[in-house]
C-alpha cells in the first residue's frame, strides 16, 4: 500500500497556516476544525509543520500564554515528508523513528496532503481486517478431502 492509497480514501482537505500568522489564530483554526496539525506555508512553499506538540512547547516557553508569538517561531521547520509513491511500511518506520504524528505528502514542491499516525494505523487495521475476511472465507470453503486408500485400510 502506498501513501496515494491512504490519501485517496482520506480525501484531499488541507489546512494550512502562513509562517507570519499569529500562533493564536493558527491554534483557533486547529480547535475549530478539530485537527492536530497545520502545514505552514510561505510564498507557496511548505516551510514547516505546526502540531499540538509545538503549540504546547511554545505555550510553556511563553509562561502559559501564546501572546504575540508567530507560527514561524513555534513550527517544526524541518518536518518529515513523503511522496505519493512512498510505501506504507516506510511511512510507519519514519513516523516511529522520529516520533512524528503528521507528515506532509509532497510531489516535488507541491503539497498533496498530510498523512497522520491515525491514517497509517487505520490503513494497517483495515488491511488486516480485509485479509482476515479473505482467510475466513477461504477456510469456510475449504474442500472436504475424500478418505484415501490408506485411511480406509486402517478401519
């Protein structure tokens, strides 16, 4: 399974913030949309990722307030990225190695979407459920073996 498969099922809704936006405004969008991340853009390019982790760190750094902090000063300016062709197993490895929860999906310099740890876990569970259904159907339809001659001789 590839990232393109996850995005096809997930949909293409993207939420972004500008690097010079007030952090409080970005947090308001995250709360309103019930999302855990925003891709940070500047002049049409992805320049960072803002997640609840960075928001919490900025809040603590500011003594419990967002104040006049800008997204630029709170964001992760070197987020992990992947492409539409990245295999799901590679995304899982990258997310686990970096303790990331969100990963922008890029096609050269164009933002295609975001995959989350939730998206990856859901894809794995859905795939396992599908395989389990196939195996159960196969077992249910298992052909009955006719007794062989050697089994008949033992009776």
